[in-house]
């Protein structure tokens, strides 16, 4: 089953106009080069993961480190289908998913032993949690991408058997190019017209998520990319469903973060009015789904 999925999508991408970009000779400026990551004598965990991804054929090389966040490090890599954004989750102890209870509230964990291990925050429990988070990020990326939302295309899957093998890494299509990676909206210089457009797209994106029953949980210009006048939503591990008793609060907080983070672009909006607009648009037309070829 998974092999069929694989082949179908590979054939699809072989013919796709966006498929493998020409390799750029210019090295990205201002970023750390990562030749050491692929050397065989380094026993660093990250090296093992990178090698596993290479063995699985998902990437051919890591080009540069893009950004080291508190939970994950983002790398620019190359794969058979073009440029890849490789999000590699950090060591378990450093992860803030240890404090994820507000997002996990209302979730039902059927496996009693897993539930105990997770609640106990043992090493094994943390590993299970991390596995859960990474798999959930892939599953959501696939769902949102197929539903036509402006999110990066996941590059492993859609069968969970395939993407489970890349944990603790998530592979998705790079937004922008290797030499000119899409900035976050928080960093992008925008004209007033672009700011208006980015705002409209961001409100629409939040509405599209809500239509599917989701609150992003960390929705602000820090998790929105800007490329060719188009907004792309990123960063989904804390995506929350209506089952969560805090759902309304998280949604209201997202509206507030969006409003606050857009002020620097000259957008003066009211958080309550924005939330109502999001709710109104969530009842409106949905984006056109992206269909996988059989
Ligand atoms: N598909 C993508 N294309 C280009 N850049 C991306 C993509 N996905 C993520 N990034 C970049 O990588 C950074 C980290 O990604 P993300 O926000 O998902 O992780 P994070 O763990 O929340 O990190 P941070 O704490 O820095 O926000 C983003 O801020 C963005 O600059
Ligand atoms: Mg982020």
C-alpha cells in the first residue's frame, strides 16, 4: 500500500513543473554550512537522523542550517523532488511539549500504558510524546494540504507507515528558494498594499483552519511565511480541535496574536472583530482541495 502511494506520487512529481530545481552553485549567505552533519565519524544524533533520511532516499544532502528555535532546528536540504525544509526536533528534555497539557486536553489516549508513560514524563513517555507530536504534525500537514490550505507540501507520506520512519524530523517543501528562503511575515518588509493583502490572507487562513475544526494555537506573523505575495501557514504541533475544552480560548488568543503581530505592518484591527470575521468566513466557501493522483 505504502509503496503504491510512493510510486504514484513520485511519478506525479517527475512530471510536475515544480519538480527538482536546478542545483544552485551559489552557497546561501549568512548561514552555517553543514558539511559536518554528513561525515561518517561523527556520532551526533542529528547525524544519525540525517543519514537515515538519506538512506531512505528522502534527502540527498543538507545545504544549510536555517534557524535554530527552542524546539526544533530548521535545515534547508535537497531531495528527489526539489528543495526541502527539514524540521528536526531537539532532544526530548529541551522540548516544550513537556508543557503541552493545554493543547492535549480533551484528547483521548486509548493505550493505557502509553497514557501512564506520557503522564509520568519518563524517558520512554517523552519519546512516545515526541513520536506523537511529529506524527501529528505530518498528519495535519497532509490533511491541510489536501484540503487546499496554504501550507507547505509534506514530502513524506501520506501513509503514516512512511512518515513514522522520519521521526523526529518533518520534511516539507521549502517555501522560497535555497538562496532566498521565504521570510516570516514578522520579518518581511511590506508595502501598505502588501500588508492589507497579507492580513486578508492570514484572516482567511485562520477561517479555513476553523472550518476544518482547528485552532492553530500559535497563530501570528512568526508562523506565517511570505513569498511571492502569498501567505503560507507553518508550525502545526499545537493545532487544537474543538474537543479541547480550551478551544475557544485558544482561538481568541490566536486572533489576539494575529492582531498584535500585524500592528508593525500598520494594520490596526480589533481582536474580537477579527475573531467574528474568522467565524463568519469559516461558514463561507472552502478552498479547492488538492487531489492526490491514484
Ligand atoms: N516550509 C518552509 N519553508 C521555508 N521556511 C520554513 C518552512 N517551514 C519552516 N520554515 C522556517 O523555519 C522556522 C522554524 O519552523 P517552525 O516555526 O515550524 O518551528 P518552531 O519549532 O516553531 O521554531 P520557532 O520556535 O523558531 O518558531 C520558521 O520560523 C521559518 O522561518
Ligand atoms: Mg514557529
